[in-house]
């Protein structure tokens, strides 16, 4: 593999555990090769722009998640949950940092990622000002469910990433593993500190509309200032990739709807085997065996 990655000074050595839970932050320090092409995902304009649009929401989105959980951190009663929150905070902070680096790369490729990121920042500032703390945490739980569903779909169906430049694969694989790993943390904080069913499910309904609408909007924000024409063939193929008979979104319906059950909990789907498999693949790609230390 030719990915240019700075593995850090502790690569190959035993890593220090940062909390007493299984959720351990992994510092990756990716350095993205400037030679990576503009359309690094299957040479597809649509797939590349769509994932870049999502990436533009991650840094400020992750910080919104951190603030919503940190507000309740001093009040937590469950000792293990306190430790898991430390892991959640560390993982999400690293996600934001790595995607900032990725977004900066795409800015040099002619995609106006800074414009989209600034739009997301202002939007989240508005929400933080006008939403209650309970609603902000409920929104975090909803978005964490979205990211966990997508992450586990990718881990279960690696063919969805077929054609992605091998120098980009580690970023998305690492992010998927850790989103699955900490998928229950914000939800458990909500259950302990708020536990209002109506707030949880109504915020999911609102967030579903926002997530869908703003993803489309950010896609067009990126496309509107790029210097090449729209590739309609890539859009057609991209929609088939998402919504076709074997599309990445087609299988998510039951997992999405399960969130509206009173008895729902993210851990009801045991995804440890998927995560372990993804982590083994990542460690082999990067030649970083220490990434496997957390496996039991």
C-alpha cells in the first residue's frame, strides 16, 4: 500500500490505555498524499463529492456531539459510563482533526470545503443557542445512530468501498470502526440523564429531514464552485450505488425504524465481529499491529 501515513512515535509499541473501558482513542495522524486525484472514489465525481460533503460536516458536527455529552459528564452516576465517555470524547476529537486534514486536501483539489464547513459551523451555533440541552443530546443520539448504521453497513459490505483510492481507505475504515465502537455512549448518557421517549424520537424525525436535506445541499454547495461540468453518468451510477437493489441505503430501513421503539438500544445489534474484522484489516493496511491491542 502506498498510503502516506505518519503513524506517530509510538507505532509498533504497546499503546497506553487512556480510560478503563473498551473504547480507546486511536491517534492516526494521517498525512494525505497530494498526488491523490480529485475523484478518488472509483473515479466517480458523484461518490467523491458526496463523501466529501459528509466529511465537511464532521469536524464541527463532532464538536457539537462533544459539547452535548460533556454538559452531562459531571452529573453521570455510572462509573463505567464515565470511562466510556472519556473514550467517546477522545475518539470524536480525533475524527474531527483527521477530517479537517482531509477537507484541507480537497480544498486544494478545487472543492470549496471551507465554505461548507463554515456554513455547518454557523448552523450548529444557531442550534446550540436555540435548542435545549436535552434536545442537543437527543440530536447527538440521532446522528450517532445514523453514523453507526452507515459505518456497520460499510464494515459488513466492504464492496461498497470498491474502487476507492487505497490511500483514502484507512480514513474511512478507521472512522467506521470507531463509530460502531462508541455507538451506545451518547445514548446511554441520554438514558441516564434525560430518558424522555418523546424528545428522543421526535428529534430523530427532525434530524432525519435535516440530515437528508443538508447532505444534498452540501453536495450542491461543493459542485456549484467546481471548474468541471456535472457528470450525469456518475450521478446515475451513484444513485444505483445508494438505492439500487444492492444499494448501501436499501438495507438500513429496519435498523433506522428500530430507533423509534421504546425498548431500543444501540447494543441490540452485536457488531463486535464486524469491528474486529475492520480493525484487523486497518492494522494490516497500515502495518500497525498495535491497533489490535484492544481486541479481546
